[in-house]
């Protein structure tokens, strides 16, 4: 009996020790949240400013890993949920590397990335991808974090290089999670709560999220349902919608606009193309809007060594009709300028198949003028940039 009692006591002690070790381990990697502890600085413009532009994350929830930067193309300020999103925007849009800032996780204030100490490969679970990266202004705070949560302290160049190296695998990893959990949830919400939504109306996913939240295009939805709904619409339904449009401008996923460097396929409502033929060789360039197409049309050499893009070699020019989203002969289209509808690069020349459609759009969207192709002057695209 005494032996059995001792054995039970020994088992109890082992269980208690195991429990204490488990609690200690949990406590070691607990106590850090990426959420803002006070009102976050949301520095983007528009009602979409509380969501990140590429991943659609609520910035207040990822505030302690967020960044701000300006696009090279138009100087627009963007705010990102994490270093992965920053790396993706560098790849797809191009960022002014001189003015990137990151949140100091200790003070929750933005600081230049050159002044920050970054902790990579810690045990904290990231909000996106597999690798968690956090920054501090003081090296002692970075080391304190590493001591508690693991990881190593590096500079921005090293942290960014790691993010760029793992970007594709992290996106694949998140897509698997989305396919398993969020896309099915978003699809259910869409069928139950929403009327038909044309997702190609939106330039970025955060614009869609803001429309869901503030304009209630799917009724009153709780915040936790906005992200799965938006991700389903943006990553699943939008691709299906594009496939349903016959006669649209066809752009491959690797095509970049030669003027601004953006991936053109992401903006199907605005896609435009110029086709050239030199002897037996045919080629084309794709653009994310008529404005950039016209910049290239008038002066291709301004954007690179495009000797094969002379105006006399053009065989056809295509633009996307705003309403039908079908391809139009650019020379036969009607263009509205000065409206309250913006393209990926801001103010645009918006094409229509008929004068009547252009007139209706001009009236509905406060347009200034309707132009035919031959009335577009070389200076006009730059004038639109400066509005």
C-alpha cells in the first residue's frame, strides 16, 4: 500500500512538473500581440485606409509589424501589414526605397527602416506567411525580444532579403490556408448576404473591403466576416468574372506596363495594348490604362530602348470598354476625361464604344470632356497626372 501510494505520488509529481513546464513554455511565447494598443496611425488616403492594399489585412490587427512607403510611379503612400506585403509591392509596383518606415514595436511609432533593428525567425506566429519579422528602434529592445521569443537581430537589408527569398513560398502557403478555410467561408457569406458584385470595378482589395464595410454592399456584416468575403471575391470570383468576358484584352501574368512597371493583368478593366510588326516579327506592349498607353504611343524611347516600337510599325491598338469590358479599337473609341472615376494610375482617359455611352458616363460621373483618339495631345496624359 505504501509502495502504491508512493507510485501515485511520483506520477502526480511528474504530471505537475510537466504541466508547469508546459505553462512556462506557453508563457515564454505568449504576451506579444501585433495589435495596436492605442489608436493606430492610418496614413493611406480614402475610406480604405484601415486595410492593407495587397493582402487586405486590417492594419490595426497587424500594426506592430506594419510599414509605410511611397510608390515610385505616383508618390502615393501605402501602408502594409508586414514585410512580405512590402516586398510584394516592391516587385509589382516599385517603391521609393529612400523613404520606407516601419513601426517600432515598443513605442508603436514609425521610424526609418535604416534606423531599426529587426528580429527575424522568432517563435511568434505571423499574421501572414511562415516567418515573423518585427522591428525596434533600440537594439536593447530587439535583443530583449529575441531572448524571450527566439530569433536573431539583423538590419533591414537582411530582413528584406529573407522576405524576398521566401515570398513565393509564403504566398503559396497562405493560398493553401485560404482555400481550406477562408474561401469557402467567403463564398457562403457572398451567396447568403450579397447581390451580384462586379469585382473588376475595384483597383485594390482594400477598396473592396471598405465598400463592404462602409457602403454595406452586403448588408451589415461583422468585422470578422469582411476579410474572408473580400478574399473570396478578390482571389476567386474575380478570376471567374474575367473568364466570362468574351473578346476582352488578353494580358499574360508576366506582362508589365513599360511606362509604370506594374503588372497589367491585375487591372483588366483598364488594360490597353499596342501591337507592332517589323518584317515577320510581331510583338505588343500592355498597359494598365489608356493614359500610360498614350505616353508610350507618343514617345516610346522615353521609357527605354524600344527601337521596335516606332509609330509607323503599329498594326493595331486596343483599349477596354468601360461598360462591356470588351476590347475596342483605340482609334474608334470615345474617351472621357476629368471624371470622378479613377484608374490604377489616378485620373484616366476612360474609353467607350459609342458617343452615347460616353455622354451618359460623363453626365453620371462629372466628366469634363469627351475626346476622340485624334484629339488626344501628347501633353494630356501628363496634365492628368498633375491633377
